[in-house]
């Protein structure tokens, strides 16, 4: 269980906070969720484009980092999506009204670099998957 509200775990402001819930995390993984309403930022008459899944996965990785920062008494910091490998979606659109659960599992993490295996589920079925490369700079990196 994640004891902090999602708004405290990600340095995103509305409307770019695309997830609704931070469900659980542990040392190596995290699960988040979103229910896609008709007012979703990227909603169209066809639904939400499945390629948005990459950003849902990236924000889920951010929740993992934010939860670990909060648990250790640190500050939530900005992270960057560097790229994705093998993003595949079972269909071109996620449906309005659909609840998606997104998982991210750490594959590699060292000196701010990270690789996560990510999955998106709908009703227990895998609807998208990818491996994301992310970077979270040290707090004072880039400062004079």
C-alpha cells in the first residue's frame, strides 16, 4: 500500500498527471492505475490512443521513485524518460471507461539511470508492454 496521495509522489501538475491511483510499491516494483473518463486530457471519440501508454508507464516509474524518496524522508525529484524498447499494444485505443493498471519492475538501477519492465493490464489482460530507460539526476546536478 502506498500511504501518500499520488499528487505528492509525482512532480506533475494537472492536467499532465495522467494517473488516478498509486496502488502499491516495494523495493523492486510499483503498480498504479487510471480510469479513462470522457474528460481525460487525451480522450477522443475513439478512446485514448494506445501510444499514450508510454507516458502512463513513465509516470508509474516516477511513482516508484517518489515513494522511495518519501519513505526515506527525501524530496520527490524530477526524472526523465530517455526512451523505450519494444513498446507494443494489443490494440490502437484504450476505451473510455476502462480501468488500466500499470506495473513497473526494476531491471537495472545505477547512478540515476534506471531500466524498468512495464505492463499495462485491463481486466487482467495485458494490453501494452515495454521496457523504459529513465534518468533521475542528483538533486544538485547541473547547478553552478
